[in-house]
């Protein structure tokens, strides 16, 4: 179902649309108790149907939302046409919901790509969509063969991130085993490893961005103790930089107008959201965005801020971040929060609380308004 929450007079003049993807279709939508600065700031729509795992949100040139997600091992893309959601099934039966899904549009909106992990082939695959009269035409493509070892006692996490440049070339970053790969689709797929021997570990979370020259930038963490940034320096060469020694549960990369990297990430040791800025001398400055505070009525010092972050920079270069805030670091009960740098300080808002939130994805509209998608699991009896 699709549901919009009516806003009170306290709403800001520029409302933010939150795309709430529910884990089960709900017969009614009830606002749970929330902090004073929560719901009146946001316009919330819900998509009905069973959803499990990550979501991926992008906006087209007209500002309309496109949303990739998994449902009962099927990969779906929903497009808002101005009055309703139009949903297409891209792949069925073999989509691993626990792995990241990534969605990208070509800048002219003529083409789309969505990456996912196929549990039947045990490989990352990519759906390619072409915009035709009346909708989209989709095919699912496989990548060139790459090594996929089986490890005893190791839980591997499969993540991918996709982007499309102005020429319609698809760029893909993904992990397998202890390696991170880059794949490029220009007629056919070309594949190369970008991690060196010093960066062989079991990586978790991938993020990708293209700079003004079409070069690829990526970030990835290994779930507990390492956040690494990679930039393409040539056709087959990469430079890798370690950003932080503590990370995990997600990172998100964007580039400034001068092609300088910015990364939002979760610090698993301090259970906090952090923001990393790459400096002109190739050093990094890491600053905290939110750390659970003792006077926080919902989390306190046992909370966990910053899981599943999603970062976007506005036209002034100011960062906007959506993320999960867990009330207890070992509990699934969590809220969705939003942080924006106003030029002097971080302004933080509650988007939705008192339920089980996961996997946020953020996109900015043409006027800088924030749009967020996330999976919201209904609580027992809620």
C-alpha cells in the first residue's frame, strides 16, 4: 500500500519525502510516540508488500523517485509516476535479500542499472534497463568469471555498488572473498581486481562515485576494523588509502564539485556516526556526527548511531546523511535519523522511531530536499 502522513503546521516550507518500505503490508498506519522534532518535518509514504533487506533510492531529472529492493527473493524496481508506484520485477527466485542492492540512472534517464547477489549462481549480477515508450525494458547480465572460494567458519557478506556515466558506461564495484573488484560495461563486461596484497580481507560494504572526468572512486569497509578509499588513476591502476581503523555496518561515498572524497561511516567501537573529509594533501580528517549521549531518552549510552549510512552532498557541498539509530547496540529495535551540516554545526532530526528500521538510502532533490528510503519492520503488536 501507499500511505502519506498528514503534516501539522510545524512542517517546514520544504517538506522531505520519506519512502518507507514495509516488511509486511499493514492494514493501518499508526504514529508511535516520537521526539518533539520528528514526524511533523517529514511526509511519509509506505509501499505495501513483503520487503526484506536493503533499499536503493535514486531520483531522475524530473525529481521522481526510483527504488530498488528485494521481496521474497525477487528483485524489484518501483518508479513513482507522479501519482502511483509502478513496480517491475527484474529477477526472481535467486535474489539474496541480505546482500546490498544498488541502483543507478544514466544522467539523461535513458538507462538504469541495478546490481544484486544471485544465490543460485553465487555471483554478483546486474540488471540493465532501457527506457522505452511506456516504461522500461530489462535484461539481467552476468559478469566475467571470477574466483569464488568457499571458506569454513567464515560468514561472507556480498556487497555491490553501481554507477552509470553520461556515455552509458556502467561501472560496478563489488567484493568476493578477500578481494574487491571493478567491472566496466562498455558493450561487454571487463573485470579487474582493485585491492592489493595489503588490502586482502573480508570486505563488507561497497560505495561508488564518478568524478567530473569519469574516473571511478570507491569506499569499502571490512565490518569491524578498516575503512578504505580507492580512486582510479588509470585504465587499470588504482590508488588505495586507509581512512579509518575502526568501521563497520556501512559507509557511503560522495564527491565535492572539486572531486574531493567525502565518506559517512559507522564507527563500530564507539557506536557512532562519523564523517571523513579527504584533504588536498591526501590526508583525511574524521569528525563525529552523532554519538549516543547519556541524556538521550531513547538510546542513552547503550545506543548505537550510524549504521547503514547514506550520504549526499548538496550544491553548496554540505553533507546530508540518513542512518539507523539503534536504541541498544545489540537490539534490532531502531529509528531512522537524518543529519545535515548547516555550515556551522550538525543538525540532527528523528525521521521515524519506535520500530525496527534498517538499510537507509538518501537522495537529494533539485532544491536540496532530502528523500530517504528504508526498510521498516513492524514490531510485534505494533
